[in-house]
C-alpha cells in the first residue's frame, strides 16, 4: 500500500486533527494514527511525500516494530538554506541531517528516497556544492534529480539570475555521478544478505520483484533469473548475489 499525497506529514491539518471513527473506534486524524491503523492491515505500507517535520520522528518506532515499512520518501529539493527559502521549503539542513542520523540509529535498514532540483534561479556554485555535501552526508538510498525549467504562472519564473542550460546540465551530471556511486555502494552492501521480495511478475526469463526498499515504477527491482516456481503477489526470501547502481539479482531460498 502506497500512501501518497501533496504532503503526507500534514495529514489532518485541514480539519485540525479532529477525532473521527474508523471500524467503530475513535481515531485522531493525524499522520501517526493513520500509519498505526494502516499497519494493522497486514500489508506493506510505504509512506511517500513526507516532509521532515519533528512529528515524523513518531513514525520511526512504528517502522522499528514492523508496523509500516522502513521507507520514507522525503522531497528535500535542495540543501542550500538560501535556495530552500526561495523555494518556500523547510531550510533547517543541519537539523534535517541530525534527524536522518537519529532515524537510522533506531532503524538501521531505513530506506530514504528523495528528489532534488538543480539550476533553480539564483543557484550559485556554492549553493550547488552545499547540495553535494548534503548528498554525501545523508547517504540517501533512492534519489531523482530534475533540472529546473519554467512552469506557467510559477512565481519562480520572476526570480532573477536564471541558470544557463549548459550549467544546469553540468551540475545535473555531477549530481548524478555522486549519487550513482552512493547508490552502488549501498546496494553492494546487500550482496550475501537474505531479503524479503514481493513478486510482481514472472516471464520467460524468470521472476521480477521488489524488496521493501523499492517502490513500484520509481525505484529498483530484484531479479530472480530462471525462477518460475512463484507467482505475482508471493513474498519470498531471496539471497542477494549481485547488485549494480539500481537493481539486485538473487535466488529464492
């Protein structure tokens, strides 16, 4: 189950976190109660578009207890406080890094996914280097990067100092080179381990599935070559034998 919204961490803010009833019992309308209730359904629950506000810390024990998957999709967007203010995003970068380290101390297998923008109007080389430093420190598992482009009626269109296309491309390439190395190193650490894999499909080459660290369509996959004795929907134990920068290969135990 994927929980997706514009800002999942703000669930219930619009109705002032009022208490409502589900299955005959009262539940406060907030992110923690939503996650805890979904965790009772006995399915994989993955949280997307969660901003790193302090109350998100309360969700980590649910992950440690296996109630929801140890996976957070957090759209950090950038790591320069100056640019984050221009984007109207939370800009406490040091506190965010401290929070990430704390989460991983509680849940070592936590997978963090994020998206970033390079070439936002006014982005300097120093701003971009702060982004690279953040990437190196945060060691995020799944990352996508976009080059800024004007959007109709967006206020950012009116900002000064738009970044030339060739500079945006060069920064994008540097960003991806660093993140690919991080991703490759992290996936290599899984070689030899046994992981749970949800099978998505079986074709003539074998089975294809996902671990808890892989959201459908946007993250990597786990390939079980020549494995035909499974079907879509099965959760099987797989020993990881090989990894590249995005995907894993292994055999069913």
